[in-house]
């Protein structure tokens, strides 16, 4: 390892640990993955050998006792975050996890209290914020709002049909049939019965990305105003009065991925199309329509974007944040707001 590299430790190298995270960190010249903590020893050894990781441990506590780390990537089940992640905070080291922050608002609040005690920060893996197309769209939306050249921002629509989100991303996984002890889970939400809590966990598992993306594209907080009884549509209003909807699998596709966002102004729009989460080297697509009026023809712009996968860019963002070069795209405090939005939606949907 050369001088100046950021030393990263991994807590878990299962499917998402390998496909979404480890393969990307291992390829970055500015960091070095120096240790893996994994309860499956054979899997840990095989993964470490493939990616050139020097040391493996059976637990995060053992790894932290023996390693000097600059950051921790912990791709764990979010229903266990309240148990697994706070001990990592205690080390005072930046942490990255997958989304969502937790499986309930109450657990998320306890995690933030522990994070403050630990004195570090927690980046939540909303990788869509790291897609070159999303970044471009967000910057253009903010510029258009400031300039007013397309009139007022009026509406944001996000659609996420069920589809092939893996897109071959698991094809080269190292797998193991080693027995794993049944994991302990965080306590369920106290204000939900068992069936409602399962629906809440399912919603935040599948659609919390879109809940987060809505705020990112709006550039401001929003509130849930309506939940369609069919469970397909969630309506919102931003703090400045912009209307928005999230459409949750109004249809499905067995092949392909058709997630998109429309950000509509009075005289044009910004469209965003996003690739399957685990598609490699594929950025999203942005299309901008400007209608100058007065009989002049509308103009459509489709910028050419670098072929950088959002998961790789997310890894680059985490490393840059550790180095103090930029702020994390989404920290734990904002991710808690996503859980609150989901909580409000579910209570409206189920008339609680």
C-alpha cells in the first residue's frame, strides 16, 4: 500500500457487499481495502483473495481492535442497522451503509443519537445521487429555478416500475453455502401492528430511493399529501408549493429497467432516465426541453455523459468525503427524513 491511500474496512461481503461496493472500492487507486469482517470464513477468504485484501476477521469488533481504518463500508441488512451500526460509530470512523437508514423512525432516531456520541458521520448509500445524469439534472434544475428562463417549477413525477434491477451484476459473485446464525433484528415500529410494519419495511426497501430522489430533485423538503388506496401513487407538495408524485410499479417488466423522473417547468422540462442499479459502466440519461415561445421552435438537448456507474461514483464520493474534499451526497440525518416521509405515507395509505 502506497502512502496517502485511504484505508477501508468492510463489514460484510455478501451479494451487495461484493457487487455494489467491494468491486468498486478495490478498483480505486486512492484507497486500499485492508480488511474484511465476515461471519462466513470461507467466503471471506475467497473474496479477500480475489480482491487482494490482506486480512479477514469474524466480526467488526475484532477488525476494529486490530486495524487502523479511515472508513468503514458496512453493507448489512437494514432491519439490523440499529444493532450493527452504532458499535461502528463508537470507533469515530466515517461509515457507509446501504439505504434505508433503518427499518423504523424510532430506530433511526436512536442511531442518530449514537452517531452524535461517536463524533463521526454516516453516509447512506443513495447511489442515484452519484449518477452523472442525476447530478447533471439536479444542477440544471437549480439553475433553471434561479434564472426563471423556463418559468416556474410546477411538477415533479418519479416512476419506478418493477424490473431487472440486477442487470447481470451478480453474475461473477463468490457465493457460499456456509451456515449463518439467524440474525437478530431491530424492534418493529411501536405504532404499527405486525402486518402494517411488514408493509412499511417492504415500502422502504423498494421505494425509499424514490422518496429520497424527490427531495434531491426539488432541492427542498416536501410533505406527503395523498396516498392512493391502490398503493400505486404517492402525492407530495414541496415547501414552496411544487406538486409531485411517485408512481410505484404501475406496471412491471421482466427484462430491462425503466425508472425515470420528469421535472416540469412552465416552458420546458428536465427528464431523467436511470439505469438498473447494478448495471456496470452505464450512466443515466438527461433530456432537456426549452420552448422559447413566440413561434420559435422548441429545443431539445441531450448531454453526453461519462460512462461512470453510479455505484463506482458513490465509492469515489465516500473516499473524497473522508479526505475532506466534498460533503457526502446524503448523510444519516437526511435519510431519517425519508423514513418519516414513508411513515406518513403508510399511515395515510392504511388510514391509521
